């Protein structure tokens, strides 16, 4: 637990958060597509 803050700081400041945002956006788009296909049937 001593390096938890350092790990979070390195993850958020090390250029990983844009990937997390990108993955989240892709998942939301995929979910919308699936829901649209279900509602069309």
C-alpha cells in the first residue's frame, strides 16, 4: 500500500489514461450498436 499513490500517479501521468478513455468510448459505441440492432428486430 506504500506505493499505491505512486502507482496511480504513474498510471494517470504516464500516458495510459488516453487508452482508458479510448477503450471506454469504444465500449459505449459497441453497446449502442448492439442495442440498435436489437431494437430494429
